[in-house]
C-alpha cells in the first residue's frame, strides 16, 4: 500500500506516493545518515538502499540528497521529530545534525 503525502501549499494538491519504506529512507536522509548507515539501520543491502533513493528522487523530481532534504522539509514529508533523532558518531560525520540548525520552516514562517 502506498503512503500518500499531500504537499503543504504551492503544488496545487499534488500527492507524493512514497511507500512507507521510502518515507523511512527519506527520514534517515533528512537526519543526515549515509547510505551505509541506512543499510545498517534497516538491515538491507546497499543496492536496496540505492534503489529506494533512486525511486524517491524520481517520485519527488529531485536530483540529489540536499535537494531531497530541502524538498522534504518544505513539503512537510518528514516532521522535525523524525529528522532530529540522530546523534552522529564522534569524528565520523561531516554532516551537522538537523537539531542544531537554528530555524525550521515553521519557525521561519512565524518571524
């Protein structure tokens, strides 16, 4: 069964038909996980994760991980709680955890 997520504004009511697993992979990407870290979390092959990422990119019309993160946050595909649960290993991550970012889209809108 497909999980349909309605975009929050700006897209004329377009539905994004991500599967529950694709939504989960998107949440991991938004949280800053690498493909290899997602492989370990989900206990699947690296090729499976790459397939999910390619499917997500195609369904959402994005071309890289940064664009996916911005799209997912803008359209509220992932909520702040899902994205902010990660504590990166010391010395291993080059990505700033999202919970350290000063503002989220809803906080920007209220300013």
